[in-house]
C-alpha cells in the first residue's frame, strides 16, 4: 500500500515542478533582460538621520534645500514638526516654505 502512495506523491511532485518550470522560465528570462535598479545611498542616509534625530529631545526639524523630496513628510509622519524651505524658481517660479504639523 505504501508503494502506490509514494509513486503518486512522486508523480504529483514531478507534475508540480514541470508546471512551475513552464510558468517561471519565461518570467525569469524576461526579468534577466531588465536592467538592474540603480543603488543609491538614500536608505542608509534615512536610517542614519532617523537614528540621530531620535537620540535628541528636540522634535522640530528645519529642512533647507528640500527639493522634491518626501523626506519632510516622512519626518512629520514620524512625529517631528518640520519646516521645509527651498528656492523653487527652477521648479515653480518662486520660493516655497511649508511647515508640516505633527500628526494628531
């Protein structure tokens, strides 16, 4: 009785693996042709900055030269009161200053 069960399991496994190969092989080949994403230092900088900011009692942050970054919003969402300032003449034709309140 054990032999037919083992044969059935073996057959099911081979069918599963063949189906997985048939499905995954074209996908993996297509992904292999895609260029690799550019690695940047943002994730390390954010981790370092958040760790440094949380060591201090102050909860107010001045971000000068914000550009189009989401960093001020991230800090505000983390509980900081953020003032973001940038000269946006090259973006919008003016200067922008915004104070992001801490979430309630």
